[in-house]
C-alpha cells in the first residue's frame, strides 16, 4: 500500500506593509485626498462612503481609506501616524 501524499505547506508570505512601493504611494494619495477634503469642508472627517475627486480627475474612496488605515495602524510608521494626526484623525495621535 502506498502512503497518501502529504500536501505541502505554502511558503508564508511576508505581511504587507504600507511603507513599500505601491503601499507608500497609495498612502500618500490618501493623505492628499483627505487634506483636500479637510481644506474644502473644514472640521469633520468624511463619512465611510465618501469619494473624493482628485485634481487629476481620478477618484479616491477616502472614507473607506480612513477605516482601512485604522485597521492597519499597527503597521503604520510613526511618520504616517503623525501625518494622519495632523489631518485630525484622533486615533493616530501618539
């Protein structure tokens, strides 16, 4: 009798970070979109469903982006947290 073949374990992937390449650019776009919103609207943060129109004609789902940053706050750099705190995100204050 042959033994059943064992499935190989997939190589563990490194956790995604927001400090590399595309992640850093996406973070910066989010910061710019939020800054644009705050400059135009003033005090409050956008709701979760808010979509910000960017100067280049693109759209940024700024409300969802804020929620995602909160979920990823443990992986954000101190500089990124400081940028968010400057834009009025209370949980980003250190």
